[in-house]
C-alpha cells in the first residue's frame, strides 16, 4: 500500500493509492471538525518529516481493514503541532506525537497515542464494540 506525502500548491497532502474508499488522504491545514459531522472517523496525524509515521499509517490501514471499514481512516499531514489545534487542546505540543483522534458524528471521542497495533483495543471499543 503506497502512502506518499507530496507537496501540492505549497501544502503537504497525503496520497493513498490502491486502498478501499474508507482510507483517505488529507491536505495540510484542511482540517475542520465540521468536515466530520457525519459518520465515524479515525484521524491519524502524520508528521511530514517522519518516516516511522508512514509505517504507523500502514498499521492503521491494516486495522481499519480488520474492522471491515467500520470507520473512515483519514491520514492528516502536519509540519508543526500548531496545525493540529482544530483537534483540541490535547493535540498541541509534544503530545501530538503518534496521535490518532476518533470522531463520531462530529464529536471528538478521545485522543489516542501509539501505533496502530498499540491503539487497536481502544479503536475497537470506540468503533466496533461488538467485535
């Protein structure tokens, strides 16, 4: 699964190819909670300067596939933690490292820290409690 981060019109953008519709790339500074008013989303924040974050994003893709698309995985690129303020106060500063944010119908449910494997249990509780 190729996940690439490119620059388009002076903004970083995550490009996802060959994945189901429930795996989407986002554009830097495009995030607004209003975009996630409907449905279940897991926003994975990817530091554009970090190769390990791309590996973690691949773990997240495997996790959403395991849940058969019970939620949409949105891969959000950022350069500085200030760009994550739309996700709430916890997103700011060093705490942004390895951050994923589950959103259900526009409501931030939690702020998760860790790789896809490390947060698998918490993700299951939020999005697929019966599995």
